[in-house]
C-alpha cells in the first residue's frame, strides 16, 4: 500500500466517523454511530463538523489528486476527487440549502465506494511504452 492510498483511506474513514458523531446534522449516520458505540462523540459535534470533517475531506482530496497525477488514471482521479469536493462544497457553499444533505451523503458514499474500489483494484501506473521481443 503506497502513501497516497493510506492517506485516501484515512481521510475517507475519518470523514465517515466524524459524521457519525453529529446527531443533529446527520441523523441517519448518527444512528449507525450510536449502534457502533460512538454516541459519546455527540458532545464534540462542533469540532467534528467545523474542523475534522473538512480536514479529512481535504486529505482525501489531496491524496486522490496526487495519486491521479502519479498514476495517470484520470477517470479514477475524477471519481476520487468528486466525493471530497461534494463534501467541501456542501460545508462551505450550500449548507443552508434544503438539498445540501443529499449532496453531502452522496459525497460520503462516493468517498467510501472509491476507497473500496481502490482496495479491490489498486491503480498502477499506465505504461506508454510497449516492450516487444
């Protein structure tokens, strides 16, 4: 596992755990968090939403950009940066809109799906030179 993949997984997992501690903002994820025993995180809701969630989304975004440019897998990079961008735009631009929760959940789901995709089928560098004998 390379360093960009490690940062991408850490960012995705951190973003999901940060939202599980926010019962007021994300009740469906908070119920899953309470089921897993993370209900004690509710008192840190402000810290999670205002600090940790954007940090983890930014880590995931930067790791996917770095990995995309390193491996030259442009479609994978676009899928990888879409989730964190959806989360960051929800937090900073569209928080007061009625549809922002749906955009936020779609971003979280996309982050998790891309992380699973990277575990199942890790990206490798595209080779432009074909060696023949």
